[in-house]
C-alpha cells in the first residue's frame, strides 16, 4: 500500500493479491485491512464512489419519457408508460398483450396527442424497435414549431438506463408482490 497500492480500491487490491501474488484472501478481509491501515484514503474513495447527476427540466411538457415494463410479460401482462419529466405526472399507463408492437405504442402516443392537443417539446425513448414510429411521429408533429427543439431535435433515443424518469418510476413496481391475484406492497 505504500508503493502503488495506496490509491486503489479493495477490489483492485484483491485482484492484485490473488492474480499477481497468488494469495488466497477474502475480499471482505482486504476491505477491513485497507480501512484499518488507511482510513482516510478509504473514506476519500467512498466519497467519490457515487456522484449523482442533477436532473433538471425547464417546465411541464418540456420532456416526456416513454418506456415499456416487461417484468410481468411471463404472465401475459405488458405495461407501457409515459411520464412528464418535470412534474412526474403519468401521461399514460397502458396494459396490453405486447410492448413490442409498434402499432400499439403508436396508438398510445396518438391518443395522448388527441387528449392533450399538444406534443411534448422533447420525447425520450430507448433504442427499441417498438419506438421507431415514435421517432418519426414526434418530429413530424413538432416540424413547424419555432423553438430550438423543433423537428428532428424533438426526439431523443438512447440506452434504456439513461431514460431516467420512467426507469425510476418502474422501480416502484419492484416493491410490489402479486399474491393470489392481488397486489400487496412488500413494505
């Protein structure tokens, strides 16, 4: 630890000891030893371990997140939702037999536009095939807008894990259990 191991974490130290030096040591023991020998360095590494980004949205209807929840698919239940990034208002939460059918997702979106008579400034979705029609429709409905997010800029796609608001909302379903046809909270 006094040479090159002073700035590495316990996992890296454990790998170094087992692979480079052939020692058989438990990771928990390495963690305890490193904390004892250098508590300041351990706390410093721990402080930088998880830096959360700050999520900001300019206002309501500025950014909406859409995604499907597939954990209940083995039971024939597919849930698809849209949430406003600013207010966290559920714009739609629909249940059907498929989350992969583009026509179904397209209908949810068009029903949303018909009801609110307004397209969100930006629509955020993952890269799934089911969202390909949304990637066409959203810029189409925002084509004549005069703001900086008009047209093609009004649809954002990326990794599902980066679709923050709706993914966080799906986390609420993880705290529910289905018992005898009813839903009970684990807490």
